[in-house]
C-alpha cells in the first residue's frame, strides 16, 4: 500500500492546497511543503529499510509490489512496483518537489492554492510514471502529468520575450508531448493486440508483454512508437522544439520540475520499457540513437553558447546533457547505464540549482537577459559563488556528481563505440565554454548598473547549500546510488549482450 | 397482430409518445411552464425505467429490432433528453413567447430517435428519421425573433430535405434491386448480387445519413446551425440526433454486406479521414464556443466512423462506449454554455471572451467545463480517454493504420483549440463580465445535473468497468 500512498499523497495534498487558499496566503505553501516532505520521507524510509543486495544477473528485483484489477475487459491491472531505480527517482521527485515549493515561496503571489494544486499534481503524476508496471497505467500517468504542467506554464509563466507568449510555449509543450504520447499509445495497443492474437488474452502487464512474440515486420515500428514518445520528452534534437520555450516561460518551480524530473521520466521510460520490451530492435537501432545523442550533445552545447537569456542557456545545456544519457542507454554497457543513472541524478541537482539561481536573480533584477546583467559579482553577495559551484558541476568538474556520471558513460561506452565517445567528448569542451560564458556575462565584465542587491535569505541559502551538498556527496561517494540501481543496469546490459554496435562504429585497436 | 409482449418491448417509445400527447392536451388546457417540464421529465424517467423490462423480453414488433444496440442507444437517448429538458427549463424561463411547446417538440423528436435506433425496415428507418428531424427544425428556430435562430432552422430544414432526398433515392435503388425493404431481406438479397446499383444505393444512403452526422464534405450546415439554435436545441441536436443517426448507420453497415465491399470501405475510410482532420482544422481558430463545439463534434464522428469501417462485434462495443463518453462530455460542455446563457436573453453567450476568467467567478462551473474539455481532448482519467482508447484499439486490431494515424493527427490538432478554451477560463478577467451564470446556478436542478454529469465523466474515466461490462453484455446478445 505504500506505493499507492506515494501516488495519492501529492494528489490529495494538491486538493487540500486548493481549498486552503481561503485560510490565508501561507496555508497552501505549508501544506504543499509538508506533502512533498512526506513523500520524500516515505521514500527515504523505504530506501533505508530495504535490501538492495545484488540479485542474480538478469533478474528483476522488486522491493515493493502492489496490484489490483482495474479494467478486466482488457486485462488492465493497477500494477505498481518499485525497484532501486524507481526508488531513487521517487526520492528525487520528493526532494525536487520540496525545492519547487520553497523556490516559489515569494515568486508566486496570486492564485496560490491553485498553483500548488497544479504543482503537486505534476509530482503525483511523475511518481505514478516511476511506479507503474502496467503499460496502460504508465501511459495514463505519462499523459496526465501534462495537464497541470500546461497550466503551470500558461498561467504563472513569465510574460514572454518578443513574439513568444507563455501560452504559446505551454501549448507547444503540450502538443509535442501529447502527440508523441499517442504514438506510444498506438504502439502499446498494437503490442497488447499482438499478444491477444497469440494467446487469446488481453494484457497490458509489463512482464507478460515482455515475453510477447512480435512479428519481425512490426516490431521495429512499435519500438519507434515508444522511442519517439521518450525522445520528445528527453529531448532528442530533432524533437526538442518545445523545450527552450517551455523552460524560458515557465515559473522557476516549473523549470525545476521540467529539468529535474520530467526529462528523467523519458530516460526512465527508455530504461524500463523502451529497451527491455524490444531488445533486439533497440540493438539494431542503437547506432541511430547514438548518432542522435551525439547530435544533441553538440547541437545543445553550441546553441547554449549563443543564448542571451539565462534560462534558455540552461535549457539548451539540458539537451546536451541528455544526449549523454541517450548514448549511455543504447551503449549496452552496464557501466555506461549506471553512469546514465548517476548523470540523471546529478543533472537534476545541478540544473535545479541553476534554475533556482536564475529565478533568484530574476526576483532581484526582473530580467533574465544576460546583456542587462554584467558585473553582478560586486553587487550581489554569496549568490555568485554558489553559481560558480553549480556551473562547475554542470561542466563536469571532478568531485561533482556530473563528473562521475559523464566519466562512467564515456568509459563504459568506449568499449563498444569508441568513435562516439571521441566525438562526445567535444561536448565536454563546449560545456566548459558555455559555462564560462554564463559566469562571464552575468557576474563579470562591465558593470551594467550600480547599487548593491540583497543577498539570499535563509530559505534561499538553505536550498542552495542542500543541493550543493548533494552534488558533492554523490560526486565523492556514488557507491550507494550504484548499489541501489545495479539490478536494472545489469538487466539492460544483459539484453544487449548479443550484438553490439561495434560493427558500425569500429573497434578499439 | 401485435402481441402484448411485442408491445412491451417498445414500452419506452410508447411512454414517450403518450407523454407527448398528454403534454399537448395539458398545454391546450392550461399553460404552466414548470408543470410542463415536470411532466416531460416524468415521462422520460418512466421510459428509462421501462428499459430493463425491454431487455428481458426477446420479442420485437414487426419493422423493429429491439436488440442490445437499440437498448444501449435508447438509454442514452432518454438520458440526454432528460438532461436537455432540465437545462431547457432553466434556459426558457426568460423566454418571452410561449415556452411549453419546446418540450412537446423535444418529446416528439425523442420518440423519433427511439424508433430510429430500433428500425429493422427501411420504411421504419425513414419514419423514425423524419420524426426526429421535423421537430428539430422547430426547436432550432424556436427563438425565431433572433435572426440567427431562424436562419439555423431554415438552413437545417433545407439541407435536411436534400439529405432526405438522397436517402430516399438510395433506398429506392436498393428496393429496385432486391424487391424488399426489410433489412434482413436486403441482407439476404445483397449477398447474391452486389453490383453497381447496390453500391450506388448504399453510397446515397451514406450521403443522406452523412448530412445528419455532418461528415465532411457534408458538414457545411453544422457551425451555423450550432451557433444559431437556442442552446438546448443545440444540445439535443449534438447528442440525441447524432447518436440515433449514427446507430442506424452502424446497423446498416453491420447488416448489409455491400458495406464490407472494398469500394465502400475505401469511401468510408476517406470520409472518416477527411472528417477527423477537417473538423479539427476548421475548429482551430474559432472564437465562438458553439461553432467550435460544432466542429469538434464533426471531428468526433470522424473518429467514430472507424467503427463503420470495421463492422464487427468489437465495433458495436466501441460505438457504445464512445457514444456514452461523447454524450456525457457534450452534455457537460453545452450545459455550461446553456448555464451561462440562462435565462434566455436574446443571443446565447457563446463568444469565447465572455468565458475569460470564469474560474475566478464561478469556480465549479469552470471546473465542469475544464473536465468536459479534457474529456473532449481525450486526456486520461476522463471518460473521453476511454472512448479514444477503444477507437484506437479498434483501428489497431483491424490494422487500419491510416485511420489510426488520422486519429493521432486529429487529436494533436484538436488539443490546440481545446487548450485555448481551457486556459481562457483561468486567465485574469479584463473587467466586468457582460454575461454570467446566475449566482445560485449550482443550487438549482440544472446546476446539480451539470455537476452530476461532470462527475460521471470523471467516474467513468477512473472506473469504466461497469459501463464496459454493461455494453459488452448487450452488444454480444
């Protein structure tokens, strides 16, 4: 039942927040904060009390499982289960949810209750995505979390730059993800129907469908249906059009959720469903996926260098970082998949930190345009130093979590696809450039305007320090994280054990 | 001779028909708005209560076939008519002219719809269709002092008459080839000879019924009529009339082998694709809520045409489920429009700017509208998603990839305007609203009904099993 409560608590908390509006401005905030801390607390408690000892290779290791019938007509169950990866991501959701509530404490001043309703419902949907093992239920949560996100961007977003309103950005976000989601629904239905044709029984169960025999002619298309849905959300470059605008226009809490958690649902979907359901097809597709990943790395990094808008710059760096994750997932190496998981967590921390910082700067300067900043180092206490730390994390400085993740991805992938790694490492160079550009434009250079600005209050200080501590902790001692998720990354590596993309990208000599 | 059990099997039709007669007498004796509405509701409720008896008796009178499909459709028709009556009462309070005749027309049209969905004979089909359409002209033009309403009524009358001509010609062609009007007989005859005349007959029937369903390219009347008609009449047109005509089209498609011929399937596939894409594209930039909903209903019947192409047992189930979800969603969406336009005051409040910031004035009414639009867009946890799920499942199981692609593309386009309306409800309002729902809308019968419908959308979206079981049971039998 713990799993059900993990999903229900944010939804119920959200409803309570909505109604709490009448009890004053702070009531919804405190309720939302308590809700997210509750989710975080439960997941940490499960983490501490559960045993993640390495299972036999290739076996699934579920810490908790819960299941009940729902729509017997199609064999749909509400089937929730939690393994190491889901646990980490649920805990991450709880943590970033708490941060999202905290960082909008002063930013959101109207319609507070309704704002927190949407915020908590997004998080509830995300937790649902991380816990569902029935494909129908997974799809349900996958689509459901879009609606509150849409409202978050459309109603509380920043008024746009020229020609870009927040409603347009929100609509674009919604249509991209919903349309690609429908492709996934078609693929899920086709998969279930093929299984129905084989056995005469409807089922959307993960374990059952994983064993389904799919005709060779259709399998690649079904795999693509899943891949496109995940690739839009990750995002992979030709399908990334929604991301920069959505990030730029979203309120800080929305950006934190988007970068920190929503992008991770895509990587999670690939790890949990995309690759395991279609192992052979995924292998065949790996060269294409890796090429797309490479393109994302370089494209995201190059475009990040040219941005004037602070949040837009960070948004493009997300594209670049997620390119690494994509390469790792399709590399078929256990080390690289573990690296991908570390990088997912690390990116959640570092990008959340940067987005919160840019939100704090926005609250002080009322602009995100870096041409209107300049020379803030002398005017603003403490925040510049913190920014430097997160920028260092984002560019993968050793001792930060991002370094561990990227290093493991590079190291793991090198055995199977050295060429890819060589090109990908150019992304690291570019990341140094855009990171330094960000620092230079915002904090150094000619002083744009005089006058001291207020430093962070205890709330802002606290958020930043906790994030920084986590970045360093995972960077210096990632072993607990690796132990917890070892079961899944081993499974992925086993699935790829047969063929490897060596033939395409050359061998190590 | 009709046996008693055969009469029992069409008890709802008899009840609704007698209520109409009773109503006429009451109006002649004494005019009383509320009493009229109460009598109509009572008639419809009694009709609903008779439905279980209908499903227990196997017999059907001549010309009619009271099967599972007819029972599902009958229940939906009676429910929608009941909701329409309740909403009409609130709406017509402010109407200056005679109010009572609206209910009379509504009941006549309802009995026509009930007859139509059970028709097993081309003559019965024709009678039912005309009994459904004739009162609708009157309902659409009811507030005839408003120019638009009169225009809507006239337009619908003229185009309906044209469609009827097509339909009759189609029937004549089929009669000429088979020598029978009985659906069973037509089925038997068509197996033997499916030639160009039969195809032409079937195609003409599809054209005739396609007009009523506003299938692209026969949809041109839809936006004007939806916009012009008084809101309750539009509700009735969008729910009962479309549902009954679709059911009869499905019945024809299931019965007549000519619909399974490759040529007909291609034609219907093309029509379906045109309808889903056309409806959604035309709705994109509508600033008038009623026109927008009109185009959206065009698109929804495009999705549903997949069932006609498939024409198997799952198609009946899909039709049932989709119609249930479409119906409650449409009732909620138009219900909100009716509520904001109530009581009647000349033109309906259907311009989108009027709804700006509705959430901050009437939170629950806006919530009902949000739920219904989410359901129209097919977002999970609403009934609309279950319907869309069924249609896609049907398309996938029949390997109709073009149609599945059309549904996906149509839904993606549709999102744009559904979201546009939804976000309008939550934007800060620019100033004082010109039209608004009454303050106590939620405590009246109409408001309560509307909230119940919205809850039904959510409940069916979260727990659809009872609905699926009921429809599956009836569609198999």
